[in-house]
């Protein structure tokens, strides 16, 4: 899992997530099913002295919670694959990119 950029117009909802304890609580309460367990597995698999990797993991899971409560992001995630495929084909055609 990698850190993702913030979505423009993200919802105003944001539980406290400034510490690992707060992030764990937010994942348990507000995260997608299985997020807390996956977060713990990812942290267990790295050297905690690798602060860059710890930061990447925590940012990614913070982002998941923010996305979950952003109506635009959730609508995009709920789009059928066929709709996304059709849009990508249309955009590629408009850009003159052969596929």
C-alpha cells in the first residue's frame, strides 16, 4: 500500500489521527473492514527504525479513512468497471492515443 494524495474537496469529517494510538482507534471505528488488521501486519513486517516506511504506511491508512468519508471518492470507487473502461477509452481517443 502506498500513500495517496489528498482529494480536492475532501469531506470535512476527520477523526483524530495524530498518533499511532489514534490511528489504530480510527481504523477500528471508521476504517474499511480489515484495515486495522492489515495496518498491524504491515507495521509488523517492517523495521520501525525505517521512519520513511512507517510514515508511508500511516499516511496510506489515514488516507483510506479520509477517502471513506469523501462522497466523491466513494462514488468513484463504486463506479462499474465498464463505465471506467468506457471513459478511459473515450479519453484516449480524444487524446489521439492508439490503444
